[in-house]
């Protein structure tokens, strides 16, 4: 089948599978905070020696990037920093009390919003307390997202001294016309200055986020952006598909659907960028990610140690992830829990000495098996059922087998080279909860 026909056939609404079950399919009615605590304590008693991952959501941004799909709060008032940090520290203390000790941290990531909205001094207070001393363990993987506009030398230095060795810069696109449409401005010179400084301080991995499918984006402009990026040689690149979800994120109504490249046009943008990155020595990893061969993400993927969680792809695996802050999601392997989604609600619940957990899901055995298959597909391009593939999965995969996207050999399902662009569609064939309850309205962005 021609590429254009494949695109038309498979460009349906599809989850990005940072979890299974996906958030809209969680059984919130069957969940409460007491059960979450119980499952977390049990998981911790089994896995404490392995250490845990921590995600901290820092939602504030000084201005609205109209494309943004993340949980953010736009404000220029930096008076919000201290009360929010106090709530985070109280939440951390409640978790430590629940677990009976300060857990060993193997991985920590600061996401947003804009973590560098916070002063270096405030971040130091937050993180040194969470580290339980002056800095994180030498072996821990510590990373943060920075906005090129407000990441300062002081941020880089202070975080490095705390143990942070990875920096992720949001770029999205360097084309001035696209930057105007998405209300987000940064020049290659600015990005180069921060990258050079980070490297001179000792940061070992610099990631850039790029997006294809943004309003006003076209092939030549994207080529220029990718060329600028290649010249700066980040260790990793996340090349995301623009997720258009204006029914959730009103900011995306600042432009119209006519401004957004879709279908064949959007796919051609991805292909152009992908080819340029591969030609420049980057290896394609899982979905949307590229890394130099020297980067730990590439090494983990070669060694079959790549993982995927709510933070995206990672080379670390811990059975427990604690999400602190507004809207953060935690995962203890047998349950998910998500915090309150507004800053006010989050702070209010924490102030009443309760965890801010508002919704969640208790995984049953079938969920755990499906989760394993989806993680295998996302991270290793294949999965194994043992003797035979489950019949409903096989019948849902059949069109993709016929179209040469997937091969099935006894109990093994492997994604073929042509199928890599349709990873989300392949995972959907495994998503029992989605097939049991087809959505009445659109929940997810388009697969391509
Ligand atoms: C929360 S943002 C953090 C960016 C960083 N704090 C900054 O401001 O530069 C994380 C990344 O998610 C990606 N992202 C946000 N909204 C998106 C959307 N609608 N579609 C695809 N990717 C998106 C962007 O690449 C962004 O850099």
C-alpha cells in the first residue's frame, strides 16, 4: 500500500502510551487514596533497595506558549514560588512518613511548566531538602527542563552542584513565523550560549525538544531549524508530533486547524527531520526520540534496557515513581495516582495534611500483562506472548500484518521498519480497555 494510503488509514486518534491503562480509561470509581497508600507501602517493602524515581511538576510560566499541552499556570508574580515549594516539601515529608524513611532516589526529573521560572535559590532549598543533605547520590540520574529565555548561569551551577547532569531545553522551532504563531521566542544564539555553558560546567547530556506539525510550519523552515540543531550537537533530541487537543487546552484556539500541517504534509515534516537527524549520526529511539551513540539513552536501547514512564523514555528503571506537585502522576507498579489539577486545590489538600491524590487506578493482572506488552513494543519494538498471540489482539493486528507494518511468528509480535511510524496504532491493538469502551468523543490527538 502506498505511504499516503497508509497514512490516511492509520491517522486516527491514538494515545501516546506513557501508561497502560491510559488516563481516560482509569477506573476512578474503584480507587481511593487509602488503597493507593496501601499498594505503595507493599510495593516499597518489595523494592526499596532498588531506589525510586521522583518527578516534580513546577507549573508556572511567565507567558503562554499557545501550542502547549502541559499543565501550566501563567503568571509574572514570583511570589508564588515560596508557598508552592512549601507544599512540595510537605508532600515529600508525608510520603517519607508513609514509607517509614527517606527513600533512596535513583532518578529525579523537574518538569513543567517552566522549572527555571523558580529562582536558583528556591530550587536549591527544595532539592537539597529532598536529597536529604546537600546533593543527590553520584549514581542518581538528575535532569531538568529549562526555558532558554530564563535558564541562567546560576541555575546551571546550583543544579549541577546538587547532582544534576542532564538538561532539557524546549526549542520547538527556530522559524520566526512559527515562533510568532506559538508565542514562544528563542534564537539559536541563545540556545548555543546555554548549551556551551552547561557543557563547560560539566553537564553530560543536553536534550532539545522540537515539535513537528506546529502552526505555520513548512518544510524549508523546519529544515533550517533541524540544521541549526544539528550544528549545536545536542546529545538527545525529542522530535514530538504536535498534539492538537483544543478541547482540553484553550490556548491552542489562538490559531485554527487551517494553520496546522496535517496528514501527508505533517508526515513529510517528520520524515524530513528524521532523515536529516539520521544522516547527522543520530539514532532513532522508540517513538519521537533521537540520540547520539555516546548518549546513555542509545546505550540503554542497544542493551534492551530502555524504559518508558510518565516522564517519557528513560534509561533508568525503578518500580516506583513518586510524582510531586500539581497534576503529577505516581506509579507503584500495581496502582497509579494523580494529584489535584489546580495549584489552589493542590495546596489546599496538602495544607490539610493529606496527600493531594485525586484520581487513580488499581491495576489488575490483565492490566499488568498488557502494560508489559505495550512497554515492550514502545521500547524494544517487539513483544512475546509465549506460545500464541491472544486471539482478540491478533484479529486487531491483522490489517497491520496485511499492510506489512507488523509480523507475527507464533507468540511473537515484531514491528517492521515500515510499522515504526505507526507504533501508537500497534499498541492500540493491545489496549483491551479502549476496545471495551469506545469513546463517544475524541480523547486523544491524531496518531500521526
Ligand atoms: C512542559 S514542556 C517544558 C518545556 C520547558 N519547560 C520550556 O519551557 O522550555 C515539555 C515539552 O513538551 C512538549 N509539548 C508541549 N506541548 C505539546 C504539544 N501540544 N504537542 C507536542 N508536544 C508538546 C514540548 O516539546 C515541550 O518542550
